[in-house]
C-alpha cells in the first residue's frame, strides 16, 4: 500500500550549469524544469518499521533505544517549455545524513523506490559469418525482439549515511514527471540528525549539460527532529511508496 501524504508545498528550483574552460564562460540557469516539495518527516516505532517492510537484518543491527524517522519528498521533472527541447538525460538525488560530533552516524534502513523499470522494445544484434566466393566475412544481422524491462531508477546506499537515487531516460521512456522518494533513518536515541538533500541533473542539448539544483535552505538542510515535531500526531504509517509516476 502506498504511503499517504498530506498535500505538500512545491517549489520551483533553478538548475545551475557552472562555467567551464571548455564551454560556457558564465554559469547558465535553467528555469521551470524542476520542482521539489517540502519534506514530510515523522517518527516511527519498531512496529511501524515492520509495517513499512524494513529489512529485519538491518533492524537487528540497531539498538532498541534508537530513534527512527521517515523522510519523504517529491521531485517533478518537467518537459522543456517552448523553444527549449533539451530533455533530461539522467538525474541523481542524494541525501547526506549527519549528526555532527555525536559518535555513531545515522544510516538509511530503507529506500523507496529501490528500483523502477519501464517496458520498451528491443533490437538485438547477432554477429554471423557469410561466405561469399568462399571467403569468410563477418556480417551483422538485426532481429527485432519483443518488449523488455529497462531499469530507469536505482537506489544505492542502503545501510549507509549517503543514500541516493539514480534516474536515467530509456528508449521510449523519457525522464519526465513526478517521483516520490522516501528513506527510513536510524539514529542513536536523542541525537540530532540533519539530512542534506542534493539534486544533480544532465540535459541533452547540442551537448550534455551537467547541472546542480539550487535548493533553498528549507529544502536543502532538513532537521529531522524539528520537522517531526511539526508533523501532526497520528500521521499515516503505511507501506513505503513502491513506484514513480512518469
């Protein structure tokens, strides 16, 4: 069952392409292509973590007195406005978890989605030998296969303090639309923890433009304890979201 979230405020975010010696001499700002929602944070009990489907092996390595948080937020990748047809090629959304000066580092116990795939057609290649005039020469034969699953989202960093999601366009499946991301964080009891959100994206124009989102402080640096206190009591605790809407 998908996680039910209250309506979250969205913010338009600029993508900044830095100046390079080999390319543009001034930074370029790409606007109206990316939006990010405010974060949604709740504290979780061990019972709720089991409902969320957190791996029991990861839970067994934590202390019963640890604090657990669920952090969720959304990103929307928009098609280019009139006059800008540069599509997204790939994107990386990372979270750096930190508890400065407090010993054991916070870690991600669950990431959602962990993978996502789309169905696309496939063209296979086979090297064959033809024998014209008795001379063996290689040739390439093409054969159309049926549809296959192409992975366009992969999560990394389970059990670490630096989880991230990697998204890529696939044939017939552009990198567009909304994606809801969620992470379960484990931290020693009573220890403050901050989640730093980083978004980078590449777009295809005449060449690949590598950019980084300029997130405002309220989206970039998230104090989990503070945001959890702001969340209404009795918040939903269903299963982690298992897919994206593209």
